[in-house]
C-alpha cells in the first residue's frame, strides 16, 4: 500500500534551559555552547583541528576545557543530554562523493534503515526495535513528525546544509518537549557566522547529477548562512521482474527500473542578530521540493504515477545566557511548517482502490519554552512548556466526495528535570517528569458521503517519567571512563491514519485505539583514550524495553488492514560503537548491534518471533586514510566500508527470510588545500547485491559517484572521525 505524503509548515515559540553541568569555577557557559555567543569573543580552535599528540601533551584539566568547552565547530558529543545513550554524526566527516541521511546513520548502533528503492526514495528509520512512528525527528528544533502518522520519510531530509546529526536512543531529552518511545533524531543546519563560500558538482550511476552552492559571513552584528542544492536521477538500474509469480521462474526477466526518476531542489537560510549582552535573535527558513515517479512493486511496475512533495519550515528563536543569571540559559522559539503532497495516479497503477489525484496538506504552529539554571554547586533545574496546533486536510479530486476526512490535533507538554550532584561520590542523579496531552477533532462522513455533525473531540494524556545516573569511573590524564544508566516510561498516541484510516477501502481506521505504553532502560560504559599514536572512543550499551498495547496493522485476506492494540513486544540487546585514530593518518569508525526484538502477543503464529524488518545482527566498519601528503602539495584520502545485516524477516511469522546481506564500498579523494579543491570518487555495493529491504522494492546494484568541490578546508578536511568528548558535562 502506498500512502500519499503530506506538506507541512510549522511555527514554534521556545524558551530553553540547557542542562549542561557547570561548577562554580565555570559558572558562565562558554560561547560555543550556544549560537548566542558574544561576537566580541574570538572563536577558539575546534577539537577536531587539534592533533591527538597536542591534546595528549596538555594537562588533563586543560585538555578537558579545550576539547569540550571551547569549540565553535561541531564536536562529537551530544548537546542536549549528556546522560542519554547518544551518538553524533558530522556529515563533513563523510569520505563519500555523495551521501544521504540513511547512509550516514549506518555508522550509528541501534539504527535500522528500510529503503524502498534507490537514492531519494521513501526511507524510514527505527531505533532499537521501535517502529518509525515511535521515532521523533527534529530539524533545528522544529518537529517534523505529523499527526497523520506513518513516520518521517528521511529521504526528504537533505544533508547539504547539515552541520551535525544527534541520535538519542531510548531516552528523550527534555529540551525537545515531545518524547518518543524509540528515541530522537536531531538535525542541526550550519551555524551562521563563518566567512565561507563553497560549491560542488558531481555525477554518478543511473543518470545521477547533483550540485550545491553555499556561502556565509557577517556584517556588524548580523551573521548569515545560505545554501542551495539540486539533485536529479533517472534511477533506471536493472532488476529481476518476476511478474508477481515468485514460484515460476519461467517468466522472470531482467529489465530497467521504470518510472523511478526524481528531481529535487532544497535550500536553507539562517541569520543571527547579536543583541546586547549574551543574547541572540536567530531566523531560519528551510525549503524543499521534489517531483518523482512513483514506482510500484517490482512485479507490477508503473509508467505514469507521479508524486510531488513540498515542505517549508521557518522559525524565529531568541537565546540568552544573561536573563536567568550566571549559568542559566533561556531560549524562546516560534516555528511554523507547511507540507503539501500531490499524488497523481489517474489509472490506479499503485492499487490504492481506484483512480486518485490527491492534494494533502498539513500545517502546524506551535510554542515551546525550555529553561535551565544552576542552584549552587549541587543542582541544576530545567523546565519545558510546549503547545502545538496541527491540521490535516486531504483532498481527492477524482473521488465522488472530493474532500476527505479533515482532522486537527492540539497538543501540549509540561515537564521538569533536576540534575542533583553528589560531589562526595562524584555522582549525578537526574530525575525528570512530563505530561503530554492531546485533543483530536476529526470530521466524518457516513457511507453516503454526508458529513456527520457534532462529532465529539477525543482527549488523551500520558505521563512520561525518566531517571538517569552518571558517574565517572576512570579519571587518568589520558584515559577517561564514564558509566551511564537510564530508565523511563513512555507513551505514544495513535496517529490519524491508525485512528481513522486514509479514506481508501483498504486502510481502515480504529477510533477505539489506546496509546501505546512502554518501559525502556539502558546501561552504558563510555571509554576515551588520548594518545600520540592511538586515540579511541568506545561506547558499550546494554538496553531493554517492553511495549504494551503495541499498535499493529492487521491484514485481512482480501487486502484490507485495520490497526489494533493486540500485540506486545519485548526487546533486549547490546550496542558497541568505536572510533579510533591511528597517528596522523589512520581512522577507524565502526559499530555492532545485537537486537533481540520479539513479539510477545498471544498470537500463536508470531509469538516469540523476531519483529519484522528488525535485523538481529547489524554492523558497520570503515577504515580510512586521511590527509596523506603527496607531491605538489596535494593530500590523499581513502576508505573502505562494510555494512552487514543478518537475521531479518519480512513477516511476523518469520517465514520470509530477508537473508544475510553484506554491502561493500570504497572511495578515494585528492585534496589541494591551497586551491581549496577536492576531487572524490566512491563506489557502493561493490558485490552487486540485489537483496531487498522490502519484498518487491528493489535496491540498486553496483554504483559509482564522482564529485568536485570547492570549499574552505580546515582541520581534517572533512574526511575523518572526531574522537569522543573525554569528560561528562564539561
């Protein structure tokens, strides 16, 4: 079943207290902790630009201050929650000629990506056995998840202007307001202020072409960044078409993927105005548009179905570190988003139950306040308040009743957190609580298409609780170790699709659904070693979860589906993340995840089986050479990577084995630092594997990409991996 996408605008008003611990000796937070830094303060060097040998020779206290507290550039440590099991990905460190968000997140443990085709085709993300609806995604603090449901298609999140991606698994930082059972993915676009100008152009397999231009700088108290990007691809890779007869190989034929083209443009504008004191006013506008062929399953290819989506996001944010006193932070943000999707399938190639010409619109406005300040040297408190209003307006111009089922949702969040520090044991205890309330009002029609009047509003509320512990266990000059533990209770309110269907005869709603409820917990050990020859960051995490009243779609033999609260899930596993630097030129990035995600319902066919599309074993490994000197002042970079999936099934009964899949890639780059030029070539899926994420939705085979970029080059040239922050909260 193919579901139309939706276009969304959103405005949010935000007050923010951050929860980074500060001792009396450092009562004022560093400029790099926020974009509201006083412009008179010179930006210190980023930690990635400091050679490991230089960091190792510095005294331990100074190293901690340099690595964590004095970095205007992105650093590989989470900003919003130091107690959570979290990973940070910096797109500039990618060595590939072309990347999307799904490829970047392959190096993060606990992440599961499901693609339905080639680059920029529908892709979902889940964390630790969750489903896509249980993961919340934010861009510059603006939530992208919509009440209609279905999860966020991360292929619509371009990374050309992304500065950093933070992935919080299991725990949801208070700063984001809304919680998530699976976790949070937070995307931050480039910070305005750095004087820079850049451009990139490239090409690749299957008729792919792409290009970017970006620039930024400052004029007095105003700092600006602008980026524009374009992409197009035919997507005509070859695949095996079995014409829907899997057990009859006689009619199988290899043919090019049809109606798989895509054209996309996107851009971002960010501006910051420095006010008196340490206060800043930030403005951001993000725009995105895509036109693509809507390809059907492999056995039933389409030729004319089209899908178009547009999204606009805008926000205005005030930040201050003076209004709440020493060590306090306050942020106020207003955001708006609008998303509009158009599906043109007049001949019903996609099998949606009849010809469709839909125009779905989602718009949202909201307000969020988040604030924090220390209370002496023993505690730091934080509060959050949030309100959001969202409307979903579907229209099918070819239906007998053109207007679908309009719906609206009002949501509110109130929460508080306190970080209690027991200095004698060097222990932080961090309890938090929030209440999330929602009210839905959905208009309805009877079987004759006549509007039903006086439909009552439906209200739901859910308490969200969490407690965390953080304690350093190793504190040597070159070796740091930290133990972190989290336990929380979360809930998820059903989406509009789950409650009311999508207006077709096949996807039926169930307005009797109750919110999902779940408990999750994890225990992590973070180890960091700084050395002249070898520096490493290791993250080992044990995790578990239980979800009750799990919402699942139940399918009837005649093709209809209805959501029901019938299943339960039990999840356990271990994650290992590793980053190593070998001297000046060697880097290693890797992760491994074991996930035991089992259906614990009373359904005899699926009880005790692995949840569909969640691999029991996943791992990723990427060794690199970085900035190896060549004659003529040039530098060489090279990498190879491997992405392994094992133990995944496409159905609840575990009868459709997705089989073990190993994707291999490699690449090389040559950089001319004086000319600020870099040429990159990379290859993916070298073994030409045709194993799919979803049955019937073929992935491309072997592919190659080339890119030539002009950009400011500093530090490791954007080709390496940063060593993790060696100290908690400093």
